[in-house]
C-alpha cells in the first residue's frame, strides 16, 4: 500500500455537502480538517464514536475502530478519525446518535 493514491470524498454534514481529497494514508477526519471542513471529533483514536459516519458509497479501512461492532462496520458505519479511504467515498457524517442507537438501542427498550 502506498501513500500516493488520492481519493475524492463527498461528505454530507448537517444538510450541507463538502467535497475534498483524501490520500490513502490519511484519515478522512484529517483530510476534512485540512480542507477546512469541521466534522465532530473528540478522542481521535477510534474509541468515543463522536466522529461516527455512514459510508454510503465506497470502502474505508478502519482496523482501529474499536467503538463500532464488525456487523455495523459492514453496514457502513465508520469512525472517521481512524478511517483510511480505499476508494472514492460518499458518506454522511454526524451519525453518533444513529450509531449509538444501532449498537445499544435494543438494550434500552
Ligand atoms: S473521535 Fe473518538 S472515535 Fe473518532
């Protein structure tokens, strides 16, 4: 894997859409920050889920996403602070509440 690939990320947050470039060796969160796109984040190490997003097109590599169950990763949930792009991406950021509901909602009803 080289760092030389650059992918295009289209990110929706709070009803607006941002497009920026993200290298294969860069996290989506870092690329967003570099592009001046403010996305929610806190721990930046894959634990707190503040940066949760749903990837609607494309794939990310997120081996350190401890805060998201494998089944939910397969459904598209990603922690952007530890997500590296493997293709062009479309995603919805700001999904912390949705992720929480998907992971823990069944225990609260
Ligand atoms: S900022 Fe905490 S999991 Fe990404």
